[in-house]
């Protein structure tokens, strides 16, 4: 069987383009009754594919490239309220800001400026970047950032001079020290 050819129709017989459109139209406005839907559900309920079938299915899907348009559609299907795990928009603002393109740009510029060297112990290939001397929390409190729009308009948040590079160890030590300081 040639690649990309659906093995749904085993005989190799194909519908004409005209017929395909007709079928599509009919399927679109087809509404099944509850009884039929239940029947359809029960017909396949509890059935498991054998290993051979699974292998066949995976083989037929291999190498398939999904188009950009379809991928976009697929992602739109599961965004926000449509997603099963949607909890009503509770993603913290901090995480939202970190997902901005601006944040990535800010990070990259600092990485380029300091060439990935930890500011405290001069270790190379460090890649943790935080806001300093004014911390992230400080900025959000001082400029009263409550929405993503506020964050985008806040210049201090995207200021390269207010940022530094740390390595894993220094970052751990810093956050630990800060937490300790807060407790006392
Ligand atoms: Zn360090």
C-alpha cells in the first residue's frame, strides 16, 4: 500500500470528490438520538485492541505530518475554558509574566550582556536570572501590577540594568538566605 493511503477502505475503491462533499455535508447536520448514541457507545465499550492492531495503528500514523492550520486548531480546542483542567483563570500573575515574549527577550539580553557568568562566584554557563537590586516581588508591589497589561507597561520590569545572572548554587543560597531572613 502506498504511503499516506488510508487503509480504511480495504478494497482500494475511492469515493469521487463530489461524493465526498456530499457525505461531509450529510454528516455535518446529522444528529443522533440518545438511543442511537447509547448503542454506538455500547458497541465498542470495553473492547481492547490487540497488540497487533495497536502496532498496525501506530505504523499507519508514523511519519504523518500535521499541518500548521490543523495544529493551531488543535491547540485552540483545548485553550482556556475548553480545557478539562481549566480552574477559572487562576494562573498566578507571576507565571503569566514569565511566559511573556518580553520576559524571554529580557532574559536573553542579560545573558548576552554578562556572557552567562554568575555574578557572585564567576561560574560560567549560569542561566538563572532574577531581578536585582529590585526584586520581582518588590516591583509588583511598588508599581501595583495587577493585570498583564500593567506588567507590559511597567518599564522597571523590563529594565536590563535591573537583573543579574546566578548559578544554581548561588541562587539556592540566595533564596535560602532570603527565606531565613524573613523568618527572623
Ligand atoms: Zn554562583
